[in-house]
C-alpha cells in the first residue's frame, strides 16, 4: 500500500460491478484500489449483469463460488452481490465503503436508471456505506480506452474518499472516451438527459421462423447542456456526479400539495 496521500489503512473496501468478476474493468479497479488500501474484497457477479438495474434474485437462489480469501463470484445481480457481502461474506467485519466498476460503457444521464453498476452503489448507500460508481465511456463498435481509466482513477478516488460525505447519496464517475493526454480535467456535474430513442428494438427471425428481439443501444446526440455529465464527457473531462436515493420532485410536490388542498372527496 502506498504511503502517499490520505491514510486509507483503516478502510475495508468492497469492489463489485455488473460486467462480471473477470471483466477488464474489475482487474483495473482492483489494481488501483490496492495501491490505496490493503483490505480489498472483490464480490462480483459470476457472469455479466449489464442492464440489471437494482434488481434482486427473489425467485431464484443465490449461489457463490469462492476464488480466494477475499474474492467471491456470485450467481446473481450486482445488488445480490452487495447483500451477500454485507450480510454473509463480510458480516464479521463489514466494509467501510463500496466501489462499483469500472464499467465498460457509459453510465450517464438516463443510463443510471438501467445500470447495475450504479445500482450496486445505490445498495451500498442504503446500507450506510460510502459508495462510488465508476464507468468508462466508449463508442459502441470502437475500443474501450482502459488506459484513461487506469491513469486517473487513483487520483480521483484519493480526492473523493476524503471529502465530506452526504447521507443517502453516492457518486457517479465517468471517464471520457479519449486517450489519457487528451483528458481536459475533472468536472462536478449534474445528471443530464438525452433525447428519446437511445434504446430501441432490433427485430430478428430465427431458424424456425419465430421472431425474437435484441435491445439496440444507439445513443442520440443532444442533451449536452451546461454543467451536465453529458457536457463534461463531450469536453473530454471526467464527470463526477453526486446522486441521491430520494427521487422525489420536491418543487412539484409542493405545487401538488397546494392544489390538492382544494380537492373535495365528498
């Protein structure tokens, strides 16, 4: 463990993802985090769980496979992995924080609602853990620029792990689709929103003339408004977006409350 920067010697860090325990992003994340801390646990899905969102394995049993002392593969969703870590595998000495990723693909704007990467951070937050989701943006059909994530993840984590943490909130970090020297900086952003149509259906016919469908991802250009995660990535900056579990639209709630007082049910 390096002695540079803040002291992480008291941390017990849980790593998970939705790409699977053997994904390249997990290998990179583990290398980076082990430079910060000696007590690192990897508890991640046995197989890819992209798009699993915050789903649980309620109708099926969860099974685990121990790889070594602090590495476990879970046959379940990213949320299952966090629950298994907290309530079973690490129950004698629970993690102090959770890092999910590094995801192969963007988790920007509305991606957050589909993302197993972000869902793991949500579950960690619900359990009272400081949680961070990390993702690498890349062009579909192109190459993932892992060197960019590996180059900057450590510096970003060193800073974020020593800032004041807010209850019921987590951080969503996205690295841009460019080479390391082309990164323009780090921006604290708000969640953007792309135009509709990024997720559509691709209809096919199988060998028995039966239709089947793939979900097609084709991100629509637009939504790169000031201070959003989309704008930051468009500028080749690392986007750090603070998110919260509370989905309430508070301004709308106030307006609805004012109006509903005039509603007579009888």
